[in-house]
């Protein structure tokens, strides 16, 4: 579907065109499908969301808006249908020129199908990773690796990163031992850059050679003392819990440069005002706080004010449930995508939820039905 409205007015829809997945750059036509409140939102490259008009007739207009609309994806006879439960996204009048809403489920849409006419081809063979809602997805274009090969590759990558740090301190070691380490390091980097040569045996052999070279480093002697190299900073495991002076966090993703975490709970329940930070530090690395976990503040009898940091994308189920004294929630995040069930159930009935001006309408929808009472206010 193309991003401009069609000229037709009965009803207005999204223009359609035929494309060649192999020969054309389709970046401008891509939609991001995001799970939300038991359904999905469809967002175009400009940040606009697919919206069905609320109509009781046989057809309805389909447009885009800055306000997300949660839609359903259901199975069709030979593909999938997109629906607001009243109408289905339809190849209007079978014209192949526009898509609009129709009350019959008789059009199928393909998100991905392994067939020549729907084949998505990578530009080149290789590997990459993306993080979506705290989950890391590894994408391989070419021959996929076995579990054993993936582990061996991850181990070798991690080891070469650690050796990077050691080599920055190479002056602490004898020239001969550093030379041996450098040779093993270069060989490992060449292998990491040549996927066609990677298999479980070659990756394990390179890791073994590199590990032995590290173990065989000889430290220089100065004034009768042995200089001890700085310890390697380990990358925390996904799912591990880490605490600072104010709260505990669960690691959602982690790399050498940082990652993301979920706010688990405060260290003290006696604090009346609490801020969920935008970022925290773990072993010197910066991690974005992208979630407030389920039950994070549930039943906190002292909490009166909470500030939600600018990187929070998700507020978990029952996050603030039964915080009876909670009168003010300040949401600084402009990227909030979901609010869990009963998140604000049982908080103070006069609570004011302050949100960014441009997100007022969208966030009202996110908090609706999550325990929000008519006496509570959501304002900019």
C-alpha cells in the first residue's frame, strides 16, 4: 500500500500498486507492525498509523493518523486479514488500485510468503541483530548456522572484544607474548569477517588459540613488582538482576557498548517520590530503562509521586496497582507503546497523569481500561 490517499471518495482508501521485490527499493512502502493490547498497530515510514473509520455501513474509509489504532490480524482463506472487527482491509472492488474497509472477509494480505512472487531477497549474505521489546532477534541472510555454531561464534566474538581491551594495555606485557597474542587475534578477526569459513570446528579452534595466547601473556617486571592487568568487564547475562543505590533492574539486552533493562522494584518502599531513570550504569556501561516491570510498585503504601523516564516503552501489568496514595504520575517518555492491565487500578481517585503535549490523545487510549477512573485526569 502506498502512503497517499486515493482520489476515490466512496470510500477513501490507500492507493495500491504492483511492485517487484527483487528489483525495487521498497523502503518507502514498508509498514511496522507492533503488538499492542491484544492486537497490532500498523505504522508507516512517517510515523502515521493505519486507521479504519468507525462506520456501520458495508464499507468504511481507511486512512492514516498520528493516533495508533489497535487492529486484529486473522487468518483468511489463503493469507491473513486486517480488521477492526467491523470491517476488513479490502482490495476495493477488486480494482487493484486501492484498499479500503469492507464488511466481508474476502481479501487476503501477505506479510511474507516463500514464493517467487513474494520473495524478499537480502542485498548480501551476512548476519545482523535487532532488539524488539527487549527480545534480541538474530537475522542471517545465507545459510543459517546450527546452535553449536551460533554459540561458538558468540564465544569467539566475546573473546576478541575482551582481547581488544588487553591489547590497549600491551605495554604491560613482554614483546614476544604480545606478538603471539596479536597473531591469534588477527586470525580470529579474519575468521569473523569471512562467514563462508565459519563452522563449529574453525570457530572453536580460533577461540582455543586466542585463549591460550591470553593465558601465555608474560607481564613485565618493574621495581620488583608484577603489574597486574585490569580485569575484563563481563557483559551481564540477559535476565540477570542488577541493583544500584535506588532500585533493582532486569537485563533485557546487553552488548559491549550497553543495552536495555526493565525496572523491577525500588530498594525502599518508604520513599514517597520515585523517578524511573532514563538510563543506568552497569559495570561502566550505559543501559536504557525501557520498561517498568509487572507489579513493580504494586501495593506501595507510601508512594505519592512517580516520574516515568524518557526511554520507557512499556508499563507492565499492575505496575502501580493499589498505590492508594499515588496522586501524580509524570510521563516524560514520548515512546510509550503499551500499558499493562490494571496498571493504575486502585491508585488515588484524584490522581493526575501528566504526559507530553503531542502524546495526549495517544496516551489517553493507552491508559484507558487499565484501572483509570473518571475522577482521574490525563493532561499535558
